[in-house]
C-alpha cells in the first residue's frame, strides 16, 4: 500500500505524491518509512531521499530540515532540497572542486566544518544528479536489447 509523501522547502514544493516507500537521512541514521509507520518527528541530515515507486525510484538531495511521519503521510520540511532532475551537474562539480581546493590550502580550524559541509553537499548533489542521468540513459531503447530479458 502506498503512502503520501510531501517534500517542501521554503521556496517551493519539490514532490507531492504516493510512493511505496521512502528512505531518508535522519540525523541519527538512515530511515525507511512504509505506510502504517508509527508517528515520528525527526531532524534530517545532509543526504539522499529515495522515493521508491514501482515505475522507478526518484532521488532528492536534501540538506537539513525536519520530517513528520504519520501512518498515512510523510511530510518533509527541508532547509534545502533539489530533485535529481534539477541539479546542474557542472555547477555541483565546480563546487566540489572549490571545496577540495579550500581544504587543501590548510584553512583555519574554525573554517574546516563549513568546508567539510560544502564538500558533503557537493558530493551528494553529484551522486543524485548522476543517478538521474543513469535513469535517463537506461530509458533510451537499445535495438540490440530487443527480445532479451533483463
């Protein structure tokens, strides 16, 4: 049975629909939520939200926020979130390279946590964007695959 999931940022609605399962990055670890889950309120970490659906998974990069779980609905209020289709892979790669460069320059200790968070966000955004690119590539029919079972 499906569960309603809404993913919202201060700027917009990222996703609203029914899914078979949602996995998300809680600050105390990865959570998997199915319909009928016990009520729960938790904070979110930097990580990947996976919306599991029969027709294919959808991926969202999230950086902080809160999640409210009810038996029939999951509401995610994200500080920052981007669906895999929205992520500009070139920008994410450039941000990753900037963070790596800053870290290599031996920054003052008080700047290291901020740089590390930027590194985590950039790495996550690239991972999520590449999952979307892989899904697009998998959707392109290949003539040599016709008739084969995969």
